[in-house]
């Protein structure tokens, strides 16, 4: 069956919000990543986990359960399509020296 429209819009909204202001995950990445690590990749992984974790928690509260197999497939599909925007946002913030 897949995600309900309200859930899909919530996930897309979380991704969009994260892309609009990537300063927090970048700042955390700069503090946490070892000197041999890549802060861009770390920040991307961190914010990806934050978005997914936040969405799953909200989904659970709204629906009283974890996503089923079809819903999980939809979540991953949406993230695969929308998350490159977040990576571009992180790279742009680093290139412009916002963080």
C-alpha cells in the first residue's frame, strides 16, 4: 500500500528543512570527525540519520506502529530521490564558509 500522503509530505518536509539549514550537522561533524575523516560525508550521514529517525518517531506516534515493508520501501525511495539536495546544501555551505 505504501505511505499515506500525510506521511509522505512529512518526510519530504523534514528533508527540505534539513537542506535549508545544514549548519548544525556540519558543526557537529567538525567537532566529532577524526582528522582523517571526511566532514562532508559525516555531516551527510549524520543528518540522514536525524531525518530518518525523526520521521520514524513521528510515524510511530501518528500511526501507533512501525512502518511496514511497503511503507519502508517508500521511505527509502523518497530519501534516495530527495537526499542529494541535502548533500548539495552541505557542500554549498562548506564552500561558502557558512560554518
